[in-house]
């Protein structure tokens, strides 16, 4: 039987998904998901059971195999991506040493991060870690587990990320890809190896860190026991795979320097493809699948700004479409009204306690202006991040690829294209992570010489949103004012905190 399929797996936060993808053109034939819950044992904590990831993955695989005749025999390779930072401890037999793993959104390490920032200036660690400190990074999670679950830490032979645990269950082999490792706070970006300096600074055991390998490497093959559980054919090759975020960036077609990804979900993540990491205390860096770097910034309030406006102004009585239609009634620039979209503070920098605000309200402003300013404020905030990255790299942005729920809002796309003053492309296939997995597998199997070639063959775009010249001119005049508002407002955030504590 012809082997014409790839099995792509995405170990997400809400579900495990599996898809059968045609190896020739990257088209998704079948997709299935199996949901699981987050566990919240305390405020700010978030955990999941690796056993639930495995059960969900098995269920999703079996579902897609049942939908296609002879599918198991037609699969030429398996490639997985998965949520980043979930810190899994396993013993020498591959069994978890604790039932749960802290996730990417778990904040229990906030105190450790604060102590680290107090004692270590950025110049002392950025070149070794490639990133500023945040509670998300596995390096801090490992330190917390060492201090608060010493038995689990002591008996652990290796630490893995979520997709690595699934790969272990599939093949019996252990590795971590460069993308996950680069966002651990423990990998030296210049060498691509574990940083002895960072391991020592956090007081961790280097022996517990797995080998770092390329996501395109063949990790191993489906074992007899995994074949029995999943229905896959024993001996099917399995890739090392990648972290879900850089794999989704790959699957959106963002692979060349000068291009950027704007993931327009609850937050807004802007990623610029560069040749080297950008070592700045307000910017994170991830190793991309094709071997470049992805400096990225995360605006905590992206699509969530529209969600807030719907609740605050309309008590959820209007639809999002109604709010966008109302915003479209106001002219570009909302007649001088600004919105700083820091409803949930900032992820990085010295002002994580930032606040949102409207500035410039006059008697002529109405609801349409407020909604338009909300959409434009997100665009200005993201554009500020883009300009910081452009200035540091000397690299001019040429185009942006949008994905996520916000990419379905044409007005917002036009606002962003005009604020950035570059075209925005929207992928035809929204399951960018699964497409990225398929591109990796097709390349690893020799169908393409480079993963960039696979992406060029697989990824198609449904729309190109061009900047409106008049809007772009208006936004270019407003951006410096937004930037000054951002800087001057920082002097008041601590005062606001003290008012709330009184």
C-alpha cells in the first residue's frame, strides 16, 4: 500500500489533536481532538497530568485511523508539536515521578523570578540564556520542584516537555528540540547547548537535562507496545518534533528574515524572523524550526481588548461583529483618541503592573470612537514592539502573516496593516501547527531539500490585506504620541498599586 500520509500530533493545553495529512500537498484529510482539563490547586497555579496527554493522544490517533481505510499502513512518519514549558519529570524507566506537571501559564515561580531579577542584572545572563526571566520558563519550574517536591526531583532521571513525553511513550526515546530548549532559560543561544552558567546559577542538576536535537531528526520508531495502544504500525518513524509555537509559525509560512508572524488570539504575539537572537530585557527569543531565530514579544491584551469592550460597554449584549461594525463608523485615528491596551499588565519589562487607559477624550467622541481606538491601540502597542525589534536588528519588516481568531476580523487586519505599513497575509489553513508538523516530516523523509521548500509547497493564503495609504499616514503621526504616552504613564503605575493597597 502506498505510504501517502503523515500523522501530525498537537499536544495542546485544551486537547490533544491528531491529523492525517497528505504528504504530497500538506492537505489535512482528517482531524480529531480529545479534551482534558487544567488542574488549579491554588491561585495562579496550573497543572495537567501527562497521563491525560497520553490518553488524549491515543484517543485522537485511533479516531483518525478509523476514518481512513488502511490509514496506519499509509503513514510514512509521525511528527508532534506541543504546548511549551510544561515541566515533566520522569525516572530512568520513563515513568513520571509526580502525577502532574506545571504548565506554561503556571505562576508559582513568580517569587523565584523576582529574587533572580533582584540579584542578577540583564547583562549578566542574557547572552547565556537568550531570554529575560519569566515564571513560564522551565528553569524556574525545575528550581521550584527541587525545593517543594524534593523526592520527585531527586528520583527524576530526565526533564521533558509535553510533546517529548508523548514521543517517549511512542518510541521509548528521549530528546528535546531546539525550540523548547531555547525557551527553558537554560540553553546558550550561541552554542545551542545547555548553559553550564545558567544551570549553576539556578542550582540545578545538569544530568537531568535531555539531549538537544533538531526537530527534523528521526527520534525513533513506534514500539510494539505503542502500536498496540494507538493502532499505529510498529516501526513507523517518529520525528523529534517541535514546540507548538515555532512549529505554528513555520506552518503559517513565516520562515525568512524580514517576515513576521502576528498571532491574534487572546494575546497578540509578534515574531520577527532573524539570523540571531535579539538580546533585550523586553524581548524573548525562540529557535525556529528552519534554524533561524524568532525574537518575539507578547502583548497580554490582544483580542482580549475586544472581549473587554463587549463586556464593559455592552454587558455582552452585542456580538463582536456589532462592535466591529460600530468601530468602522469612526474615522481612522478615532479623531485623536488613544487607547493603551494594558488591561492585564505586561509580560516583560520593568512595568508588569501597567494599566490600560483612554487618552484624549473630548465632547465629540462617542461609542464608535471608543471601539475604534480600542482596535487601534492594540495595533499601536504591537507596532511599538516591531519598531524596537527593527531598530535592534537593523532589519526592516516586509510582511506579516496573521493567524488566530483576530485574523478573521477584516477591519482589524486593515488597521494593523496600515499601522505596520506592510501587507498582512492570512493563511488558508488555520491549523498552522499541524501543517508545520507535516512540513517537518516531509522534509525529514527527503521529499524536500529544506523545510522552507516544504512550507512553500504546503502553505497557501486566502487573503492579502494591504495598508490604506491615508490610514497609514494618520497612524504614522499618531505612533510617536502613543509611544510617549506609554513612557510617561509608567511613572504612575506604582502609585495606582499603592492606592489599591490602601
